[in-house]
C-alpha cells in the first residue's frame, strides 16, 4: 500500500459508514468543500484522497481565524470541513455553527493521543464537535546573520520576547524587515504574558496595557501578515517575525533548499509562548456531510498524518503517526517541545463577544498607529 493511500476495503468501509454507498459510480458523484489555512497540507494528500475515495475535493485557503469565523457566523458558508483554531472553535461551538460528530463514522479517532483529546475537551466537552488536525506554537523567527550583525555573535537575544517588545532591540531590526502576525487573537495574549499579566484576561485595563506595548513597537514593524512572511523570511527580505512554528520552519527549509545563503531560525521564547491546536470540524449547514466524514477520517490515518507533518513541519496529534514522522522532525524541540518547554506554554482563551470587539478595536489602533 502506497503512503497516504487507503486499501480498497477500508475505503469501502468508510464510505459505507458515512452513508456514501460503496459503488465507484456513487463515490464519483461526491464532493467535499474544504477551507483550511494556506500551506497547511502535503502536496499529494488531496490527490491521494481523491484517488482512494473517488470524492472530489474543492480546497480553499484562508490566512486567519477571523476570516473563517466571518464565513461561519454569516451562515451558508459553502464548506463541508473547516479548520478553526481551538479558541475560536470553542466560541463557535457556543454559536451553534457546527454539526455534532457521529464518531462511529470516524474510526480513525482511535489513533489520536488521549492526553491531547482530554486537553481539547476543556473547550469542546466530550470532544463532540471536532478533532485536532495539527498543533504548534507561536514564537520568533529571525535571520541569523542579520541578528548577529546587530547584536554580535551571540544569538541568545533571539530566544527572548525582549527582542520583539523592547523598542531599543526591535529598532535594530527595522531596516531589514519586521513582520507581526495580523491577528489580535495571537498578539494581544502574547503581549499580556510578556507583561506578567494573565494571557486569558478580558479586563480592559490589562488589554489596554498590552495594546500600549504593541503600539510602542509599531514604528519598527514593516507589515502585519499571517502568511507572506514564509517566503519573505526564506528569501531574506524579512529578518524578524512573530509567527507560527511550522511556517517559520518551512521558511528555514526553503532557504536551505534554495541555497541562497539565508539562515532562518525559530525560537520558543524562554518566557513562555502560546501552544495552539487547529481543529477539523463540519459546519452545521454542510451539504456533503458523508464526504466530510470520509475526509476527516482520512486525515487521521497514521500515514497520512505523518506525511502532512513531514511536509508542513507541524506536530500532529495522531499518536500512531509519530513513529512514521521523519526523525529529524520528531526530534526537533521547536516542533515537538520537551516537557520543560511545554510547561511554560499557555493556550488561548475563548473570548466573549464584548472582549472580541475590544480586541478588534485595539488591534485597529495598533495597526494604524493611533
């Protein structure tokens, strides 16, 4: 059996369990509309799924959770599978936008790490509405040579949020390009944590302090974006980012493959950093539910999950996939953090609508420099 390709018997079992029929003619009529982050799946996963199941995939991408949430809350999103981050997912559950999962139609749930599922259950009680796809951290990516030019041969400053949040430090990186994630759901909790405040705080005074910190470094930020920094880090046009672990590691590898002399590094700051989980879920108004179950089940196959991790370099929660992951990836502490590093991590809160509006207002002020 080829990597990421299901046996004919298992395909038939999944389609039958999902109510999709077992004949090739019926399967060929099926389609699944997927909405996922950009650069967040192996290049051959979709073709292999289509070949294995006969289900056609329409695959759209987004750059931020705010984008997918807007579509879900507006209703009639047109998607059958979406991939929100856990803190957004938690409040979207409360808004009633997801279908409660029929777990009997996802036999590969048995492959998932029980400890991770228990942690996720804090925002999705009994894991009723979603399953984890990938997990990662938010930290610092930097151009090693550019950092050394400005701070000397010791790159220890790259392991601290001081590099980003102390104006005298980030100012030294301004001329070679600084990018921050264009999402307040990441940046405000990180700023809160750096200030010694609760990253889950919804207190306006706390959030104002976090916003003031971000405003203090705004003059040194070239742009805010949640995907373009992968290529700009890799080609050397950006030298410092606050970004997602897998994206920065992808930039590192792209630079190495290009042989362009750019060395990119990723750090989980010593003060602690966010750890997040991206979820696979089915919108309540999905039109192709049977195909959605088949897609989710396929993504939880050990070989498929390992192949996705090997390509995008994010850790996955499929316990049976870990032995199949490239040893250089599974042994990389920036991808699979050791226990002492994991102990300093925090997850994001599920914000109520009032707090979310405050986040949006403060973020607008930060970006516009007001």
